[in-house]
C-alpha cells in the first residue's frame, strides 16, 4: 500500500522496513491464505517477465509448491481463484500502465477483482451465505489452533476465559468486514510481490517508496462517505454490511494517508516516535486511528503536503 518512487529511482533503504510491515499485515489477517495470496501473483508476475537467476528459480519453485499444496476443498479453490483474479488484474495494469504508482495499480486491481467477485456471487442464489460459512469455519479453526499452540507454549497451563472470549470476539468482528480485510491484505500482498520481484531481478524497477509519499485518488473519499451514509441511515442487510466494509477499507487507507502526512511534516519517523505510536495503538487504538483518519481525509481538501512544500520552497 506504499507508493513507488519515480520510475528509475531505487526505494530508500531497498524498502525492507516497509516490506516487513506489509508482510506482517498479510500474515496476521484472519480468513486469508497469506501464502497463496503472495505465491499466485508472484508466479503471474514472473510469467510476464520471465525467470532470471538462481534466486528467482528457487522462489518460483517455492511459490509453485505453495500454490499446489493443501486439500482441494471449496476454500482451497476460493483462495486460488481470488489470488488469480487480483494478481492477473495487477499484472495487466502493470503492463498497460508501467509508469503508474504501485499503490495505484494495487488499489485498482483489488477494486476490479472485488467488483467482479461481487457480481459473480450475486448471480448465484445462496452463494454469499456459503462464502460466509466457509470463511467463518476457517477463522474459527485458526483461532482454535492458535489458542492450542499458546497453551502448549505455557506447558499446558489454561488461558484466562476472558482472553479466549476476546479472541473469538475479535474473530467475529472481522467476519463482518472480511471483504474489506481481504482487500487491504491483497493490496499489501501485491506490493510485497512487486518489491520481491524487483529485489530478485536486481533491476532498476522502483520497489516500495517512502510512507510520506503515500496518496491515492481524492475522489475515493466518496466511497467512505457512501459507506457512512449506509450505516447512518440503517439500511440493514445487505446494504449495511456493504457500508461497513466500504468504511473499513477506505478508513484504513485514509488513516495510512494521515500517517503519511504526519511523517512528511515531521521529516521522518524516529525510534522514540515509533515507540510512542506503538504504545498509543496498544492503549488507545481508537484515538490514534481516528486522529490519523481525520488528518487523511483533511489532506484530500487541504493538500497539506503540497502547502508545506510551497512554504518551504
């Protein structure tokens, strides 16, 4: 979800920190097969550009093994169908618009894949319910496995009931907005795949750019506003759920844009600043995220970074 630098410019520090943050997003999201979401688009990108070097060959073999692994049930096919659709659109956009920013291509690929998927599922009676059931089953299984592993690490000592309950409550909340979470996770995965390909090919292709340059089309603010209206007017199912997902998806992007504005103004992120933000996210996450969201939406109308750059010139 980070933007690229201008064409032909290497990303600062090779983008390791940004890539690590995005990989964490991909692997910590519930209901999403992170490995498949990374492997399938990577194979499509390599198919477009070709294999170069031993490192690339090894990466392709790993990606092929990941793609073919697992029990081919309904969820197995859903994972690969989504990864193939979003990855194919991303590769097509990379061919058609090679000079466009990475975040723009990733966002358009996710929005396009989401529209196609929603249209296809809507044409089949009961399909949404079947998808909900399959994802919910996976999330519950993942939570149960995680709790079991934690108990094993604690040498059989039982976990506090309040902690177990909170884990399942988080899972239930994520289930309501799993389309938005899947979209955000897919954007992160596409950016990681592009960065990884650029590193393995040792090319001059831009990878991940600095957070302070992150932005997207200002008109997307209306997606957030539309989602808010659907919730305020209590549209009910399924429009209420559409509104909630629109708000979560665009809300996270606007919060990230707000963080980009803060980083731009402050000139970077120091270790102390990172610790303060981390503590804030742990103690008062709603306050920190709401503040970043307000700044991000405000940047649409005020162009804060543009004004600061003008004043500094």
